[in-house]
C-alpha cells in the first residue's frame, strides 16, 4: 500500500516555505491536507471577530491553491485529537505532520496529541516555521530566557542564519479517495452584520496577498521605515502582521527578501535594520509567552498583581467607541473598528490612556484588541499591553505617562490622521485639532462643532489622569515595599 500522510494546517496557511507540507510530499505518495476548526481548544483566546473574518478568506485562498494543484483542503470541526484519529482511520494514513505553534494552551494540546498518536503507532513529525528561532534556542549565558530585548536581539542577530525559503510546490500528490469535508461557509466565520464592510477594501488575506504586501513594502517603504513608521497619516509600516500571524508568510521569507535586495544594491543594510529589529521583537514576544505561559492574563512582574486598578465600564465603553474626547485616541479606536488595524504609534497612545489615565486593567484592553484586530496575535498582544502597563518584560516605566495631546501634535502635526477618522473635527484648524476644548467659541462654531454634543469633552483631564496614575504607582510601591 502506498504511504499516505495528513498535513494538519493551523496557522501556516500557505504552500511556499511550508516545512511540514514539503516533508510530507517527500515522505509519502499521497498527501491529505486538513484544517480543523476547534476554537474551544484555544479558550479563552479563541479567535475574535476580526480574526475569524481573516481566517475565512485565508482558508478560501488556500483551498483554491490546493485545487490548482489537483488536491483538496479538507475542513472539519471538533476536537482536534478525535478529528485526526477519525481521518487517520478513514484514510489509512501512516501519520500526521504539522508546523509548531507556541501559544501555551496549544503547546500543551499538541504535546498531548503527539503523545497519543505515537502511542497508537502513528508517525508524527513537527516542524518550525512561524518565527525566526525556536523559543528555547535564544538564551542568556545561564541558559535562561531573556527578559530584556536588546541583549536578546544582539544574540538573535548574531546567531540567525536562514536557509533559502522552500519554493511553492507545483503539484501536491493527492489521495485517491474522496474524504468528507465541511464547506467553508459552514464554519460561520463571517459576521452576520456588515461591520466588516471596510475590511474588503483594506486587506487581501491569503498567500498571494501576503506576497504582494511584502513586495510593496520592500520596494516602496522599508528604506524610509525608520522615518515614516511613527506618522499615522502616512502608511509607512509593513502591514504584514496579519499575514505573519496566519502563516501566509514566514519571517524567513521576509528576511530573505531583505537580504536579496541588499545584495542587489537596491537597499542598504542600515535602512533595513530597523524593520529586521521588529521581526526580532516579534520573536522576543513569542519566546516570552512560551517561557512564561501565565503572562497572557497575569503580569510578568508579579508585584503588579497588587496594582490598584479602577474598573469603570462606562469609561471602557467610551474608549472602545472612540469617544474619549482626545482626538488622536478616538481616531485610532475608530480606525481599529473600521479596518481591523491601528497604526503602531497610536496603539501605544490609546493603550496608555486606558491603563494610566483611566487605570482600567490592561487585560481589558488586550481583550478588546483581541476581538477587533485582524492581526491579533497572543504573544504580540500580551507583550504590547504589558509593555504599556509597565508590568512586562522590557516594559515602559509606569510613571512615564503619554500626553495624548502632545503625542497627537508630535506625530500628526497637520491633523490629517484625526480628520480622516474623526470627520466631525475635519474643519477645525490644525492649531486646535488635538485640543478642540481650547478653541474659541467662534472657531468651534465655524467648524460645526458643539463640544459635549457633536464631539465629547475629554473623558478625564490630562493632568488629573497623570496625577492619578502616579498616585496609583506610589501606592503599589508602598504596598510591595520589602516583599
């Protein structure tokens, strides 16, 4: 009997540079591609609404790519172990290959499945591919994981040597039999209402979209990345995060393309370094969550478990809806809702307002981002929120409180970003665009603004919020003194 293998697709929704797929094609005469929808196994971090939208379209692209290679993506739902066991039996396959994931709950699940299948005498092979180096590979001199980024990056930068990415296969040997599969629509990943309508003009999920986004970034943006990345009115960032999260693109492919352009003389190593450093930050986030698995909900710096947070549901809702009265914050929150993303600089500003001015727990912000970001990634989301809250690795000091007015004026000096996402302020002169409450009655009237009606006053005065944050931090220090 000819050998058959199942390739279990998860967050590696691509054909190129897919080590599990390539190995299965080398080891077997028949390859059975499988995707299992089992969100309960990821709880409490099952994919949010925006992620499900992306997943639907990425799976659609992958299924189409399979069909073009005379194969077929099988989609099933239910517990992963039982689903794999069932298809192994139906197909009389020899085993299962997959690419690794690093979210703590999925690491434990995959270990359990691997042990079970091996004990049942099935062949199981797992492969790297989601990050540059495995989470256990970059360690300090004591063999422990780094908790500060700069030495981590120096070590990763010195040690990382990539091989050439695996090419996309022209054909994938298909099984001789037809196995049952759900239709993609049966997973009900798309929303029942039309809140996602602007996603379609913003994104192109799938491997082809990832390839085009990478080409655009390398050709048109990466050389100016360091200068443009903090300007929210100009799209100077890579827009690759969702493609990387769903595995439509690997960091190795990105790095290889950068190296290729440097070798051709189309890009200088100095200009490329700031973005490569961001790939390193992504690895840093994943190795932290892997090595400190409780940090998805608990602070890495345990003294912050005593922090005097003040949960306020109405303030949280105003922040979520982009109605805080701080224009750059509201612009970011509305961009997030409409497009499933937010400019990286603005993410820090909106997060700071929530956890410092309002003292709302960082976990609430993490949950909202998780549901609304198309690039929601547990490691990156956790790292970002803990960084802002001052309780994570390499975190910003809690006493550093962003001024949302000055941040807006510094990074959106003409107010173009605010005018795009907060159109009710569109006619306000740039002098007042980030502080409309200071504008004269005449200026407000001419701009068609009535504070408290057409646009809210600040949810909290900046100075009051700053003092409240510092008082809370002092209370924490007093509480934990001597512990």
